[in-house]
C-alpha cells in the first residue's frame, strides 16, 4: 500500500503564504526587539500582527471554519505551524500560540453551543486571549495531574472554587480561564476533576506575580493565579462533572504536537542561520562548511529535523484517526524537545562567538526552546510513561501464555 504524504493544493498555498508572511512581516519585528514580545508591544503588537495575518489570509489555520478559521486537521497543521514558528512571534500573529491554540482545539470538541459563542468565538477571532489553569505548586498538580489540590465545592447557584495555580501561561491579560479543579476524591486519586470556565474579571480570581523564566516570546507571561471563593454558575462547567482528566487528554496530546511544530520552525531558523554562516566564513584554509567537523554538525541537524518531522507525522495521523495516540505523542514530544535543542545548540557552536552574541538570533532561540524539555511534561515523565506501557503489554502477554 502506498502512503501518500502529499498535501492538498489548498494546504500548499497556505504554507507558502504563511512562509512569506512570517519572514517578511513578523521576523523583522522579532529581530528588532530581541525576541521579547513584551518589549515589542505585548497585546498591542498582537492585535496589529493578527490583523495583518487576517489580511494575508493566514489567520487561525486550526480554528473551525464556522468560527473564521481554516479548519485544518492535525496533519495539515504541521507544515503551516512550522512555517509560522520560523519566527518566535509567528504563532502569536496567526493566533496559534500556546495556550490559546490548545484552548481553541479543546473548546471546539467539548464546549456546548452557548459556551462556544461566549468563549470560543471571541478566542478564535483573536478578540481575547485565554489561560489554562492546571499546574500547582508542590505538592499539587504538576507532571502528576492526579495530585490536583484546587477544590470546587457545590454552592447556591453553582460552584465555589479555591486554590493556587502557577506557571499559568498567558494569565496576565487573559480574557477568560479554563480551570481544572477537584470535585471528588482526594489528591492522588486518578479521577474526580472538573473543568470550569470563568471570565478573568470574576470576583475571587486574582493573577499574581510573573514567574521569571528563560523564554520571552509567550505573551502574558507565566503567572501565579489565585482562586479565593470564586463563585461560578452551573453553566460554567466545561463538559461533565468529574470528567476533567479525561477531557484534558483532548487538549494535551494535540497541544504537545503543536508545540513540536512551532519550535521545529524556530530550530530550522537557527539551522539556516548557521549553514549560511559556515558556507561563507573562511578559516583554516577553507570555508568552515567544507571542514569535516562542521559538516557532521550540519548533517546531524538535518537528521534531527527529518526525524522530528517523521515522528510528528505519525502522531498527527493517529490523532486524526481518532486514536488516543498516547504513545506516539509521548515519543514525538520527547524526541523533538531534545532534538530541537540539539539543533539550536549545534548551530551556536558552528557560529562560534557570533553564536552566543545578540548579533545572531541563535542565543535567544536557545533560550526559547530549552524549556520545551519541561513544558507539557518533562522528558523523564514521558519516558516513564512509554516504558510503563511497553512493560505492561509484555506482562499481559506473559499472563495470557500461562
């Protein structure tokens, strides 16, 4: 059976428009501000870039068509998101940056019609930003979501939420929050979580400090958020009560893959900068690109780019087939997070002193891609999950033979 990896004419055209828009419109702004989106203008810049993306016909490639997007499936998103990710500001311009992109995906699959009109429609249009509030300080939910401590209790007219979150991306300036809170059981129990929707200006919802992190390209920062007797109506429940962990999987697998897409674009830019540099720079009697040690780094980068794409294609295919794709997304995320950093790190090495300077974008790319080995699950946790599935399957096979 032949496997057709070609994209449709419509997707190819969108890829090309995204490539042109990202490099001609977005990249110069990133370079002018050293990849710091707050210094570049924050939400004012976002609004301006998103209007430019709409004018260019590249805005919201992932959003449902009925909400103004292109309605691409996961497989077709990959090359478009990669081209947008060639600039650190590209995903913001196309409205495909985290966490909004993942929230659009989840709301499209889980929200009821009223919630879609109230929350999904303005988010897909870029009228507001959003935040996904799950991660908590220890001993609360982090890599182990079952440690969830934020609690929602039934109250007159709805639910009362109390808890403390942190590392909540985009919280400062978000228009609304999706909140993961425990509605049954105790921390450590695998079930009993519910998702709630709440406007950012609701009494009892407070955004605290920005947690200073390596990356500077995600708008709204990574913040502490406090829920202090936050009262939400019954209509704020996203999906069904006590099914929050289940619904989270609708978001997490695809969101991990879209992270791969975007940051692969950033790594490709680093590689392109380094290859152009070694093709021109002379040293030791030849062009640096003609030296064996440099050629090895170039080749290893090409291999990591190709391997990341291949794992991404497989995982996206499984997701598009309606499969959980837990193993495929864990494998792709773990490999990609490490490969993307290797690509940028080798690119710095090829450029020597220039590589660690602000004269080239490589140092800031390194700063941006390093957290990916932690964000959306550390590599070690994904490796544990992969191994657990494999060993578990082997144990079951042995049991069936007895």
